[in-house]
């Protein structure tokens, strides 16, 4: 796939992650959902990595998730952020990037 397409996917995922982080900052109790999500993952290695991350301080994980680096982009791809955003907000963000949904 063209590099441009990958950059658009990364931009969409960053935008979703930013929205999730804002919500987690505003409602810290929601952070328990991250651990709930991870607990259901069948991949033991990935689950263990995320359990370690979640055991650390939120400001560190927050910064890693929002880092506009290759490492940040990689981390966002397997982040356990499902179920945090209301459906309408998630759909709105997805619509912002709908024109970039197909590689050219």
C-alpha cells in the first residue's frame, strides 16, 4: 500500500487515541476498562506487555500513546482502547477520515 495511505491510517488512529485519552483524563475510573480489555486477549505476550504498561503511571503511558513517533504509532496499533469512546464520537472521528479509507 502506498505510504500516503499508511500515514492517513496513522493519523486516524492518533485522532481516535487523542479522544480516548481526553476521556480517560476526564474520567479516570474508565482506565479500568483498559485492563479489562487486555485480560481478554488470547496473545499472552501482548497481554503481558500491556499489563506491565498499565501497571505504570498513567502520565507515562499517556505520553507514549500520544507520541508522534514510529514507536507511538506502533503502540497505538495494539492499544486496548476499545469501549472507551461513545459510539457517536467514534463514528464522527471515523467520518472525518472516510475519504481516506481506500488506498489510491
